[in-house]
């Protein structure tokens, strides 16, 4: 990648915001509503507060190690062997997440738009963009994100505005009717998807930013703004469809957009929603792709990873078509396995790296004090 052309802090925050929305804004409403019912919109803030530990730890860790990437920090802290093993785990996690994002985008477009089109063709299209974006460098990704941010906010705001006449606030009652246990049950899958996944964007983006003053504060704002938009998407879905119906919708936000509009004046809002969602998905895929390639470059100690971009894209396209048999399988995986799996990379590994860093620094201070 072109290292002398970096993002601005605002662009980095935009990437974080779009990364969180990513695949979550289309998929997470039904997953959480099935568990938390009418309190699903409250489960998102709870999950965001728990998941905030991940970007907090990773940003602090990378700043402590002179703005290195997370994979580079792994080798610096844990040594050449254990560090390489942990770094390889992070690369695998980024590739795995990228494969699921690719599959989700292709599956949605096949089900909703072109059922006769082969799945691999949609995978190919978004992976080609990921390869091209990586080769252009972080500055172009930052500009691309800013352009897409305007589209996403306008489309979502327009959708919500046109739904005001169809809202039924009584669908939210009784608030906390299932108690805190049901609220926590809804928050459980959301912690892993998408909030613990932010370990990828925070672990990659710090070396790509030209100015890091107030970086943690800005990324925190972008993180919680993403959580607010997710909560609003669930809130509007519940008020339009009710908890029971929302839980059985395959893509609630898309169904929500189909309800938006003014007859004979503004119609077919779902087409615009589709454009906004694909924009979010594309940013999330590019970040996963870039994290994996930069991690491979660090582990193999090669000056440039662009040579690996096409083979990696081909491998991801193959696994995207074969690793996830159906949307039901993906939903069950998110409900059960994804949060503990993401916790390994988003919570326990950063805690280990911070603990080892702290112990080594305390040891250095004691040795200096003894002389």
C-alpha cells in the first residue's frame, strides 16, 4: 500500500462508523428481536457499552507501541514465535470475517434481486473493489468512505422520515417486560456482531492516519454513533412491524424500506436502501481485506503485500461460496458461537498483550531504579 498518503482523523472515524453498520444494520434487527422481543432496541446500547472495551484496549495498545498495527504489536510484545502465532490468528480472523461479509452480500443480492444469477458473480464484484481499494492506499479509502457516508446518512434519514405516519409506539410496550435477563439475551449476539469485530478496524487503522491527536475520542464518538443508528433501525422496525413479525423477517431494514414512501410521489425507497447497505458492506470488506494483507506482509517481512491481494481474493471468493450453506446457518452461528469466538481476539488477546506490555515496562523501571 502507499504509505505516504494517509487518512485524516475524520476519514478514520467515517470508516469506523460504516464498519459497524456493515452487515449488521440489515441482519442484526431480526436476530436481536427474536431474543429480546420489544426490548431489542435497548439491547444494542447495552451491547455497545460492553463491546467498547475492545476498541479502547486496542487503540491504547497500538498507541503505546508507537502507532504500530495490531499484528506488529503481537510480534513486538510476544516475541518472534508466540507473536507470529497470535498475529496469524488475527489474520485468520480478519479473513474469516471478510468471507462471511462477502457471503452475506452475495446471498442478499441473490435472494432479493437476481435469484438466477450465480452467487460467485456478486462475490467477484465486491472483491474486485476490495483489491483495487487496497492497491490505491488508505487515503483513497478515506475519501471513498466520506462520499459513501453522505449517501448512507441521507438514505437512512429519508427512510425514517417517510415512515413517521406508519409508526405504532405501542409496539414497544411493555418496556423491560421480559426483565433484564431477556435484555441481556438480546445483547449477547450483538456484542460479538458487530462490536467485538471492531478489533479489526482499530487494529489496522492507527498507522494509516496522519494525525492521532484525540484519536481515541474521535473513534469512540464514531463507535457509539454507529450503535445509535443500529438501535434506531431496530426501534423503527419494531414500531412498524411489531416484535413477532420483525423476528421472522429475513432482512428487516429492507422490509422497512419497502414500507416507506409517499404514493405517486416517492416510491421504491428500498432501492436506495440497498445502495446504502452495499456501501457499508464494501467498507467493512475492504478493512478486513487490508488488515489481512498488511498482517501477512508483517508476518512474512515483505515490503509490499499487493502481490498477495489477488490470490487472497480468489481464496475468499471460494470459501464465501462453500463455507456458509444458508442464511439460517449463519444466524445460528451468530446466536451461539460468534460472541465467544470474537472475544478471543477482541477481549482476551488484547488483555494479554496489555498485561505483558505493562509487566515489561514495570521491569524496565525497576532495573533503571536499581542502578
